[in-house]
């Protein structure tokens, strides 16, 4: 194979590895298995939610309210059955400025090579967002969703979209299915 096609294959493989690594988002949920979720009909947002700015907060609330409304729940700030808290986290612990992209085989034309893709400095950090639902009567947590992934500090719009996708993915698991 001539040099250019081999280079193109390596470049495509590197791009695929980079995109796969950047798009990973892990979502899970836990809940109190003794709770009868059918008794909950209304929700509101906790006053102490901690998103970083008012526009992100408004987007998150619209995303959550839309997903819950589609499931038959109703926003009622005056008399909610459960309150929603949001807690984001971005890691301040940044190690290095490259991310390993794996090993690429060149078959008979050359040796295996490893590749590190520069992150462009310190623009990507681990992050998470947790959404907790608390019963307003007891104050006890009844359901918690958590999403973890990487946040791109250089592309605020992309990170905000990723957070909204994470919120929707978490809410796919609410209310929990009866066993």
C-alpha cells in the first residue's frame, strides 16, 4: 500500500479512537426500593441547586421539566410531591496534556505504533452531574441519577449540550420499574 493511503487509514483510525473516547457518558440511577413512586405526581426544583450560571440552570430546568411532563408529572412550585436538586462537579485534577489513543497495527508494512493525541493543553476534564429527588414530606432522598463523562472547557456550548443529554438519559430511568 502506498504511503498516502496508509497515512489516511492511520488518520481515520486515530480520529475514530479520539471520538469514541470523548463521547463516553456513563449514566446510572439508584432509588429507595421501599418507595411507591405512583404516589408522586408533582415536582419543583430545590432553591439550593448549584449550576454554574442562570442560563445553564434555566436550560437544565427546561430539559428536566420537559422529560418529566412527558411522563405525566407536573411542575408545581407551591405544592410539590418531590424536590429536585442538581449538583455538578468538574475535576480540578488535570494530569498531563495528552490522551492515549491506543495501538494501531500496520500489518506487514510496518511495526505497531502507539499514539497520543494532544488535548490542546488542559481543555478536557472529568465531570459529573447528579440529580437527586427528595420527598417533600419526609425530606428523604427517593431517587438519584448520576452521569459522568468529560467536559470540554474550550467548548462551553458542547459541554452544556452534553449535560442536557445526560439529564435526559438519567430521566429515562425515572420512575423506576416495579419489580
